[in-house]
C-alpha cells in the first residue's frame, strides 16, 4: 500500500481531494504497492481523474451518502441529466430517470441496475408531472430529491423566432421548473424535508453568446423561480437551489470545430466542463451537507463569468 507519508504528500498537492478525504465524503483505497515518489504521484493523478469523471481507476470513490433517499431527475436519458442520475445512484439513492425520450431513459436506468426506474415525462405537461408524483409515491412512499434538469437549447436567430417556438422553449426551460416545484413542493413540505435542484445556464446570467434570446430569457426566469421557491419552502425543511453550467462537453456535438475552439479560448480554465462535474455540484446541493444553501445558484463556467 502507499505509505501514510506518501498519502500526505499527495493530499498537500491536491487540496480538494484532501478536503473530501478529511470530511469522510470520499473513500479512496489505493492498489499501488511501491511507496516510491513516482508511484505516489501516479496514485494522486488517478484520484483526481476518478473524482472528475465519477469512476475509479483502481480505487473506490464514494461521493455524498444518499442511502435511503429517493430522487427524480428530469431529462435523465443522456448528458448532464444522466450523469446526475448516476451520481445520486452511486451514493445509494433510488433514482427515477425521467425523459420525454422513454427509450433513452430506459437504457440509462438499465445501465444503473437496481434502485433505478425509467419514466416517460414531457416537462411541458402538468399531467405528466402529477402522474410521476403519484407513481413514485406509490412505489417509494416518499420523494426526497427533485432535479429539474430537462432543457432545450434552440439556436434560432432572433428575427426568426416565432411565437410558438418562443412559447415552447419557455415551457421546457422555465415553466417546467415552476410546474415541478408546484407539484413536488407540497410533497416535500409535508415530509418536512426535501431538496430541489434546478439546472439553469450561464445564458440566463449573461444573455448568452451561443444560445438564443428565448433560451436565455427562460433560463434567467428559472434562476428567479429558484429564489422564489427557496424562500417559500425553506421554513419547511426544503431547500431549493440551482447550478448554472457554462460550456459543457455534452454540447460539443451541436457546435462546429471553430465554435469549440473559440469558446475554449475564452474560458480561463481552457476547456469545456464534463457532465460529471455538473453532477458533483448537484450532489452537494442535494445532500444533507448542503442544507444551508438556500436560493443559491452555483456558477460552473470555468471562470468565463464572474460575479
């Protein structure tokens, strides 16, 4: 095993890992046998890789403990939503992966295995939210965590946006947050405990340079709804918070190589975020340790927008 001294050196070199290990939020068992400095450095890099990507390379990495918790994640069939579902499930939660693409939700749930179920849910429809609530309460008896992740980034020039498209984009990206909080808020309030996390966007903070006007406006509205429901539900043991992702690797397939290069050049950290990094932030807000976040929006943009 790597010696205690080698571990201390690695911890000093990686402060964020040291904090996680010291708090008991991460459990790391190293399989290296040579305590020489070269091996210790390699182990340290493996730890960082495991934390960033949510999977262990010869180690066991545990995030926040969600044992006994029951979570719903919308837009969970792929991308950030799927990563969030995987993160919560990895912490021990029962997770419902909801998506308008039911086949994608089923595939993602099957990959997780036990404690994961798939739901077909169109976030534009109140009836779908109510049906999801009723089904999950019947199956689980309670719902502890709701992650409103479903979104639709439409890149239409402002002069070409029709009233119908505007309404549809707002329905998916903003009204869905209201409907979800309206449907699930009373359930969590009655329990005296709950976590709601909304996935917004950098475009809702700075107007966006890649997204269109209706998307940016809808995400800004989602941030304000986060604050509204946070104040409404906080006295009842329910926290409502948000994350605001910047450039994320899941969006690369919708961008040209030139656009990708231009965005990376503007991000101080010099890269796109990984979906698992978004999931880790959601896990913090959804955890018991995140209980003092109320109405907060965590900026996850690599330094692209500071406030």
